[in-house]
């Protein structure tokens, strides 16, 4: 009589090791106390099957103090914060936090989110686009739905119409991030039949699923390397099996091994997909009997930059005159952010400003000219590299940059 082998399938073992390493990489990002806590990172850590409950608890405290205060400041200035407020709500829900007792400027958090969605809806009615964008609009619906809050049909119908009329584009191309987030939002509503007629959502969900499938490239990615995680999450949320998503999931694994996802925000959108988890799982979080085995080793020493230097070359086009070339020598391996700081220090006629986002600082102004539309900072370009990937993520390795 032969017994069953207890050896793990090498492919399964490799996947588990990859997930564990990726999970630790995201957890390690919590050690940076110099930036605002990121609710997307917290959400991904809570959706994971592996936890470090101590670090997650400490991060939750930072969310409820530092991020909370930042949101209060933005709301007092009447700045649109739909996406950030929605992610904060989802992060709290994934931690089983009673957000009904949380007040923002003396009003319940959920009331603020509902008000933001009303403002978005009214802007669509008058300007044919949201106050922010359909990515944040979808996040808002998803956060309200996951919190068990009834979403007005007037609000949800605006998203249904946008999907059916092909308004989820960035330029001429479909924004796969937006399509995926819309899919998760509408699926959440469909799964809440007490508040919505699911049959009315079947057609927009069919359109979304087909757009996601049509976006798959030969290498398996959907849209691009940075939108595939959300796309897989959406497909799984809409009922696709893990086996149906084998090609995009393998594409994600390939890029994890290559180190493509070094930005915490990118990791936070990719990790749930690799674990066959979606943002919809936050709705049913129970926070009981959780694994607490995720342990970080000593922090690796910072990498020393090599002694070599490279020349950063920036072409500044004023728009009303001849372009000028600005150059500066920087240590090889410097971040683009650091290199631009050196350029600003050593070259007259060059200034730049950055704006904070969940992806880190990104260029917003060069020589007084705005380069980024502020209201779209939670949405990424459909190009290969995300437009809002923080400039500290780019390393100067080559001789010239334009």
C-alpha cells in the first residue's frame, strides 16, 4: 500500500514563496513614517492571508490620526477627496473598525462620503464628467456598498450610463483601472439585491468583463503591468474562476520577480489579485482567528550609490519660445527627484514643484507651468508606465534624459 506524497508541488511552493516575499515588501513600507499612511496599503495588508497584526494595528492608528487630520483639512478647504475618503473607508472596514463613531469636522465619515458622491453626481449632470474621475466615483460607490450603506440609484445610474456609453476612457483608450474599479463597484451593488435590481446591472457588467478580456496582451497583462492587478480582482469579483485568469496572474508573477512593483501603491493593487482576493472581500471581513506569522527581518542597509556619475539632460520647452537644455552631473543610481533637486540648485532658469499622492511625489509644475491635472491624481495613464508613479522611483542609470 502506497501513501500519498507530502511534498509540495514546486509550482505551488514557488507561488507561496513569491506571495510571502511580496507581502513582506509591502509590510516593510509601513516603516517609512515620513509620509502619510496609505489606506490602499492597509487594505491590501488586511485582505492578505498573512498578517503582522502589531504593525497593522499601529498603521491603523496612524490612519485614524494623521490621514484623518489631512482629510479634515482638505474637506475644510472644499477640495474633492472622493477617492482618498473611499479608500480610508475600505481600510477601516477591512479592519472591522466602527467608522460610524468616526467624525470628520463634526460630521460622520460616511456622511462626508455620501456628500462627496452627491457633488460628483451633480457635476456629471452639469459637465458630463465627475468632479474627479470615474475611477474615484467607482471607488466611492464600492466603499459605500461595502459598508452596507444604501447607494442612491441616481448615483449608481450615472456609473451605469458611463459604462454603457464608453465614458471610462483616458484619452482615446479605455482606462482599464477605471473599468476594473467600475466592475467591482457594480458587482457589489448586484450582490446587494435588497437595495438594487441586479438585472439592471447585468448588461454594464457584461460590457466591463468583455473590455477587460479584450485588453489582454500577448504577455498576459491587461492594459499594462500596473492595471492588471485591478483587472484580475474585477474578473474574480464578477465570478471568473482563478483558472480563467491564469495568463494575467502569471504575467503578474513574472513582473513581481523582475521587481517591477517596487512602489507600495502598485504592490497594494497587485497583492490581493495574486492571492485571489478582491476589494469586495472587505465587505465580509470578520477579523477573527487571523494568521499572525508575518515577521520582518532586520532592515537591510541602504544601498550605496556607485562613484560613477551620469549627465541628466532636461529639455525645457516654454511654449512661447525656443526650448532650452539644462544639464547637471548626478551620481549614477540617483532618483529622478534627487537629480531634479540638484538641477534646480545648480542651474538658473529651472524650477519644479511636486505634489503628493498615494503614489508618492510627482511632478506638477515645471518653470511655473502646471503639468498634472490635480483632480485626477488617483487615476493612472494607460501608457506603459503610470503617469503618477513617484519621481523618486525613477533611477538615473543612463547618460541622458529628456
